């Protein structure tokens, strides 16, 4: 991984380095950012590597039983006191409107379907919703959050939805992102008060703050 030039990847790299206070969600101790960091080439982590970065390497083998290898790549990872924080960042709407699952191997398709059935049942989601096709990227982030918490880990998922990305035509108001996440929850058959809600966090940092001297 190298320093990015545009989009949410570049925005997160710059903000972690220059103004991390803008990424601080309410209700958590100050974040200790583990990635992305200049010191390790702004690397992003997935699967067991992400767990080891968070100090959860003992759970890496169990993760392969829940989800196929080459799972979600996390835009950022952090610790907040005794909690761990998985970070997903977006700068424009089309980044959030992800494609369906790209898994083609029958074993992987079946494993993802099994994981989603388990998570949907635990969250009381409408069983008719197809998480492998609709908002798949958002759905698999929720699935990983559920899996960690089901294992007794104080985990949170922080969605960083940037404002003011004029290069990519991103939203200028937080209300746009809020409406999009509500639509995603509805499409996934989730109640506004589903059990993971307290652990799904949102911030809407303004990229125009980075331009100030």
C-alpha cells in the first residue's frame, strides 16, 4: 500500500495523520490508530492479519470457520481503551453502493450464506433480505462486528463518511449519509433498534478542514 491521492483512502490517511480528533466518535475513549499509518506504508489489513493487529490473533483460526479467506479489507483499525474499532470509510455515495458478493467457489458461497443466516437470525433481520446482493459491503462489515461481539470482544464498527469531497462529487451534508444508511438498514431488513445498533458508530468529518492552514 502507498499513500493514496484521492477518495476516502487518501482522506482517511491524511486525517489520521493530521487531524485525528475529527475522526473521534462520541462515547469511546480517544482512538489509538493502528492503521492506516505512514510508518507501515499505509497498509490495510484483513482476515487474521487484521485480528493480529488488534491484538486478537488467538481468534484468527476461528474466523476461517465463519468467513472465507480474503474477507473484508478494513480501511482502518484502532483501539479505544479496552475496545477494538473496525473502520470503514467512504467519500462519495457510489463507494457505498457496493456490488454483490464476488465469491464464486461453491464452498465460499455456501460459507457466506451460512454466516449471513446466522447473523440475520441473531439481529432479527427479515429473512427475505438477501445480504449477498444488496449492500453487500455494509452487510459483511456488520457480520464481522457481530462475530467479534458474539465471541465476547468489545468491538465497534466506525463508519467514516466524509463531507465535501469535490473531486469525487461527495455529499456536502451529513443528512445525505444518514439517509443512505437508513436505506441500507431497511434493504437488509434490519430494525432501527437492532442489537448491534449501539456498536455501529458514525462520524462525518469535513475534508475542507484539511485544507485550512
